[in-house]
C-alpha cells in the first residue's frame, strides 16, 4: 500500500498530525501509543521485516473478504485493490498493542465461528447474502451478537476506511487529490469537483 504525500503546505499541519486527525475522523479508537505508532508508520524497507505477520493465511483472507464488503469495487477500485487487508496486517504487527492484537484475532474467530454455527460453513465459503446478513447482525448486536461484537466490527470498519483513504487508490481515485494544493479558495460549487477532497484545497 502506497501512502499519498501529505505535505506541510499552507495549513501548517504535519503529515503525522494529518494522519492522526484522519484516523480519529474515521472512528479509530486506539490507545495513545498505537495511534502515535500508526501516525509514524511507513511501509518497511527491510524485506525481512516486511514479512512479519500477525494474521495467518485464513485470517488474512477473511479480512480481505470483509474489506471488500465494506468498501466494494464499483466505478472505482475497492478495498482489495487498495491492499487494505495488507495494511491491517501491517498495522496489527507494527502499531497495535498486544491487547488490540488479541481483540482483532478474537473478533475474526467470532465471525468465522458464527458463520459455521449459522450456515455450516466458513465466512469465506458462505455466499454474499449470508456474509452481509451476518455482518449486519453483528453491527446491530442482534441474533446472538453482543455489544462487544458490535464494537469490534465498528473498529474493523474504521480500520478498513482509514486504510482505504490513506492508500494511493483511495486518495487519488475515490477522492479528488492534488499532490501540491494550490492557492486558497474559500467558496466554490461542489459540482465543480464532484467529490470530496483527500487533502485541503
């Protein structure tokens, strides 16, 4: 996943502060240490470090599938194309606390166990209607899901959203993007750009 440049620019906001603000705007509820680590995170250049993982193959596939349900491919690429599942795996390894890591693993197990109980198959093997039904119930804390399950899914959606909109695809294709913002314009019609801006204009 390639993060877009976040310049200091005229706003005077550092890249680290901008990432923190976006994380909060996406609804990420993280410990102060995890949020700081996330803001300072850059993709690893050491290839041995880049291979470090928290999620196994099945868990990564589960996150990949759920990410695409949350942000599907439409007229713009979805979460899979943006590599959101890899971002979440890297975040979990390098930024998340031990407690947050265990919460992620427990939440993923809860989803797969629930799919087995309801549909006698894994979440990945369930059809799209079944997958959406399960996640909808989880989000509503309904049909056997608890408030803790709802909190987990809300946090997962926030991670998917944050990962997507800080990716190159999310920032340049889903959002309008200028690598070097131009002069200040205080008022202009939305139809002139047709979408929200990834960075202040």
